């Protein structure tokens, strides 16, 4: 900088023309010429000779001017004065302005006179005279301009201030031909400078822009003097040099108390040359005339903004300043404050006691004493007080009052502000209450909040909520220094360490593990933790929550175990268990079912049960399922299936419907048992019983067939006799042959029926009219019964009716009953020969039932035996005669047909009643 400084020259005002050595040779030095400055001219006005002094004043050498016209030494404005030839100028006062080499003008006054053959032009230097006049004029101009500028800046409206200032700079520039001019003001921060306004002529490059930062170069300059800047020849640019475009410049300070408040900058300007008449004082005055009012207006504006901002702030915050007036016991209040304290608008000043009276009695004493301490000792004051209010129901208003002492000039002032902090105070109260509630909640909940401090990859507990001890029995001290890991269940160690790693890696973790309580019991904890990081992303601590989920976990475990047990039960059950939809599509089936269907349990879902049924069976099955209701969701049936690789399978099948809220059947759960073997043995039993019946009936049947044979033999014998006699009566023979034919048909019918009866029953049940069975029975028995003297009375066939079952089996039941009746009657007849054995056989339809009764007059059954006669192998007949199976098999057959076989004693005999459900299409 000292280098920089050396290039700055203090502005010294007018420069002196340096004295020059008289130049030689003087062409003519006439004698007896009184003046220092003269010229000898020939008649045409060409220079013949010139005085050495004049030559040196003009800075010329003699040979450049000799024989030239006088005009070339003069400024153009002198051309008129020397028009024509010297002879014309005689007797005139000639005011001539000579052009000097150093750029200055030499003002001279002279006259011509004859001299030898030519003319002598003698001159007197009147420059001083001329320049003084011009300087006075310039100074006056300067004053006027300064006055105008100050007036315009002071007088304009604030919005126009920037443009008015720019106009003044332009005026200044035009007046003194300044190419670039700018006004620099301090930055708002007080450090450095900034271009506030600028003007540059059209012809000049724009050196500065409004708002441009200028750094703090000016601070090194003397703020009381003008500075001329010359940088000629220095290529290394200093900041100031580049600021001025490496060209000559001029800097004017406006200072107060020796400190620069503004700088006026001139670019491409050399004041000494361009405004030689202006001295440093004039320049500094001009600068102050411009900058002074600008600074004044700006600070005025700044202050107004400040006051406005303060007012808004006070209004918004419900705050305001107060001041304890020095020398009095009164408090001055900001208008906003007076308003918010609900004082009347005009009250801005009140006695200290009245001010204190506004405060709640509980806080008044403290405020009063703090205020006196502040006033007397200067102790700063800060406290929160409540406002006193008449109405106790009103919400409390809290004020924060702050005050401090301030030395202002000679006096001490006591100032402060009051701020309405009710919001914050009330929030604080609420937050404290909420905090207390939360603390309570956490302490009494089965949750523990914890913080783990991060230390080089290790997490160390640093905080537990109060609920830790009630929940687990431990204290914080018992969990630090790695002790916590020791409480983790040995089987959960892996989970615990993985939890730590994941927390550090991903910032969040949720795990479930067992932790031992102090009493030795393990608790299932649900641990959810989050890692908190600092601004640099480094882990700081982990915050987490332990939730005791022991009960839930154990309950879930129990459910799982019981599910597992049930699953095993279902899987291992010998019974078939399955679930299927109302459309008979399986959704689950256990292994036994899969085994029957010859597939894997996994293949069962999707299979349709109906595929294994005959059409009739399927219809019956679907019908039965459709009858399930939420009130009666159960149904049991024996179903017949056509299984792969087997003839027929009989399953005892129990269904239970599952219904949705609207009562719609959504699923059926079923348990089945294979009943095929039972069924088969029953059928075998039936068959053998049937065979036994047949065997028993053999005598009867022989009689049954013998009878037609006898009739036929008689007919044949009679016909032969006739033929022997030669008595061939065609009608007679035809009659006998017809009789034979009808007997053959009758025998054939009996044999036919026996064949049918002897056959095994059909696998599936059929629909038939029970009266057909009744007739079949009579066809086989009636003749033999008649032969034994038993009268049979059979009811008429009624309206057609159908039952489901096997006709041959019902026939077998009827045969059993009739044979038993016959036996009972015949054995009774042995004791009572007068007895007329009679069986009445009847069939009636009552509502949806068909009732078949078989009534005899064999004396009935001992009432003590009524219970027992249906038991298998119960017989009262001698060994080898009775089997004791007839009634038990009959009972089974009727039950199979969903009917009932019962017995009672009536009309001197036993009455057996068969009740069968009528098939009505369902
Ligand atoms: P069985 O005829 O081979 O003895 P059942 O089961 O047919 O076997 O009959 C069982 C018993 O019931 C008979 O031994 C008989 O004592 C009694 N019983 C059956 N029907 C009658 C009847 N109509 N009157 C009296 N007793 C009867």
C-alpha cells in the first residue's frame, strides 16, 4: 500500500510553469526594446524574430516559428484580432491568447509599431488578470451548483431520492466534464463501501454500477483531503487501480470528525487539467454539498423505518418499552404497552406506585424491589409477573419484564420492556402437565423407554424410564457395563446381537426376545429402537421401547401348540376328516380320506366329492346338505361311494354346516367312517337270515308246489281215462288242459318269486310300493298257511305309495312276522284246539308314513319279554327250531329304511307295527 500511496499526489492547486533556460539562438535581439515579450514581423505578418522570453513561455524553439505566420502561435479565438497584415493593426490594443506547449494559455496584451523595415509587436503578460477573473467565476459557479444540489436533495420526496441523486451527479459531471462519477457510501454492516449512485457520460466507459461492492480500500486514505490518482506506467494492478480502470482518477471524501462518511469518485479525470480553477476546498465543499444531504436523507429514512418496525414489533408481540424517568418517580410507557395494559389512550406516564398496582400482589413486591435495585445499583432486571385483574375467572396474563440501566450523556436512564408471555407460560404449564401425565403413563404401562449411548460401535444403556424396575426388577446400574446382554435368554442371544448390528446398519430395528427379570422369570419383550445421528451422520444414541408381550406371546404359543395338536389329531385320526364347499369341492382332507381316494392329502383340495357318487346318491347328498341351517347344522347319513378299485364303499358320514353372518352356508366340515365291512356283514346276515327263512319255508313251499302238481295229475288222469273210454270230448279236454296250464303258471310264479327272493339284495336302495312286498309275501305263504289251517285276512291295496329300500327285504320282514305269528298260534292251538288261527295283514298311509300291521291271535308276548325279543339270538323256541335272529334282522332292515318296527299285545295276540317314511320327492 505504501507503494500505492507513493503514486498518489496530494492535490496542490495550480501548477507553476517550470522556468526554462532561455533557448538559443535568438534570431534577432533588437536593442532598445523595453518589453520581455515581443515579436518582429515583416510586412506580411510573418515572424522575423521572437524574444527569448516569449519562446520559453511558449515552450517552442526558434526555428519552428521563424517565417511562420503569427496565427500559428495563437488560439483560434484570437484569429479575428490579427486578421490582415500588421499595417492594419496599428493603433489597436491587441488581446492575444498564445497556445503554450504545456497546455496553458498565455494571455497577452500588445500593440504594433514600425521597427526598421518591419513591425515590432510588443506584449504584456495579462494571464494573472484573466485567470483570477475566471477562477472567481468558477468558484461562484461551484457555490451555486453546491447550493442547488443540496437543495434538490433535501427537498425531493423520498421515493425520488435515488433518481434525484443520480441527476445531481449528472449535473456535476456535465459542469466539470467528468466522464465517470460515483457516490460511494458505507456498507450497512459498516465494513467496506458500496456504489450508491453513479453517472457516466455516453462517450466514457462505465466504470461503476449502482450497488457495486468496493471493498475497504478507502479506509487507508486520509479522509480530510482530496486524492489525485495517477497510475501511469504501473502494470501491476492494485485494487484501487483496477477500481479506476487503471486511469487517472480523483477521490473526494466527505467526512465528519475526521471519519469518512462518503466518497465521491471521478474516473478518467485529472482535476488540475480539466478544472484548473477549482481548488481543493471547492472540490471538498462540492462533495459535502452532495453527500451531506444524501446521508441526512438516508439516515432519516433509516430512522423512520426503524421506528415503524419497532412499532409493528411492539404491536405484534403485545410488548412495549417503559422508562423510569430520571429525577422523578414516574414511569413512561410506550403507547402500545399502555394499550395492551388496558390503560386509557392518553395515559403514557404514571406514578411508579400506580404501575406496580397493575401487577398481581403475589409478584408486586419482587418487581418493586428489583426495580429499585436497577435504579440505584444498575443491576439488570428480568422477571415474569402476573397482571392483577379484578375478575378472578379471567385467564392469567403473564408479563416478562426486563430492564437495564443506560448511561446516556451525563444522565443515567432506566429502560426496559414488558412482553406478554401468557401463551408461552400457559403452554409451559400445559406441557408440564402433559409431561407429568406421560411420565405417569409410562411408569404404569408395561412399556420401558430406554436410551442407549453409542460408543465406538458399542451400545450402552444410559437411561430407562421408571417402569423398568416394576416390570423387570432391574435398575439402570444393573444393566450397564455389558450386564444387559447377560439377561438375554441363551436361545435368543443371536437375535440380540443381530438386533444391535441391524440397528447400527439400518438405523431401525424391531425384534422379539426373552429377557430375564430380577426374580428369574423370563419376559418376552418386543423391542423397537431407532438410532439417532448428529449433523455429520455419526450415531449418537439409540432410543427404544420395550413392550412386555409375554402374555400375548405365550397365548400365541399355546394357540400354536393346540393347533399343532389338533392338526396331528386330524392327520392321525383313523376317521376321514374333511372340509368342503356346498358344491362338494374339497378344501381340506386328512390322510385317511386321501388313502381311500388313492391320492396324496395335498392333492385333495379341489377334488369334487360328488365325482364318487352315483347320480342318485349325489342328488340325495346335495339335498341333505341343503337342509342344514344355522339352527340345525348337523346331519348324519350313510353314503355309498364308488371308489377307485373297489366295488362299493359305505361311509357313515356326519356333516356340520358353517354359516356366515347372513346365515348362508359357506362350508361343511365332515367326519366319516368306513362302514363297508359292517354293511357287508349285515347284508350277509340278512342273506343268511333270508336263507334260513327259505329253509324254514321249504315244507310250506313243497306244499305250495305240490298243490298244483296234484291238481295237474288229477287232470291228466281224468283226461287219460276219458281217452281210454274213447270218449273224446274236445271241450272237456280243453278245459282240463287249461286247468293244467294255469297250475303250471301258478307253480312257475312261486318258483320265480322264490328265485327273486333268494337273490342277494341290490347294493343301492330303490323306490317301491310296500303293497307289492305284501303281495309277494302272500304269494309265497298263503297256500302253506291255508294248509296249516291259518286264516289270512289281507287289507285292500290303497292309493299307490312309494318307500325307499329293498322290496325283498321288506318281504323278508313280513315273512318273519307271519311265520312267527303262525308258530305262536299253532303252539297255542296245541293247548286250545278250538282256536281259529287268524292273521290280519293291513297297510295304511297316515300323513307321510306308511303303517303295516301284522296282528295274530296267538296269545301275545309275555310283557317281560317285550323288551328282549328284538335282541339277536333271543328265542323261546326249542333248540334247533328258533335262531333268534328273525326279529333282530327285521328290526335292522326297517331301521335301515329309516322306519321303525315295534310290537304290542292286542286282541289276544301280538301286533307288530312297521312304520316307514313315504318318499315324497326330497
Ligand atoms: P325265532 O323265531 O327263531 O325264535 P325270532 O327273533 O323271530 O326268532 O323270535 C324271537 C322270539 O319272539 C320268539 O322265539 C318268540 O318267543 C317271540 N315271538 C315272535 N313273534 C311272536 C308272536 N307273534 N307271538 C308270540 N311270540 C312271538
